[in-house]
C-alpha cells in the first residue's frame, strides 16, 4: 500500500497520530478480510462487504492525508 509514497508514509506514521491510527486500523481490517476470504474465520457476506468498505474508506482518508502533505511541502 502506498509503495510510491513510502517515505511520506513513514514520516506520517512517526509524526501524525491520526495517520498512524488509520494505518493500524487498516492493517487490522486487511488481515481480517484476508482471513475471511481464506475461510480461516467465519464472516457472513454482508459483514465482509462492510469490512471491505471500511478498509477502503480508511485507505482513501490516508491517501488524502498523503496528498495534503505533498501539497504542503511543494
């Protein structure tokens, strides 16, 4: 995730608690979705779709934070 902006991600993880919180929650959701898709945990289809949407929402919020950072350093 965010391979092209890894330096910015690392900076934000160290300097921005909101970004760090979103990143950590995204990773938990990513792991949960992976486990559900691999049938390691039981999750109904409706709940799984909700988890995926929440994960995408968090990724979008982090993307906005990264873009804002880029604009502020330009």
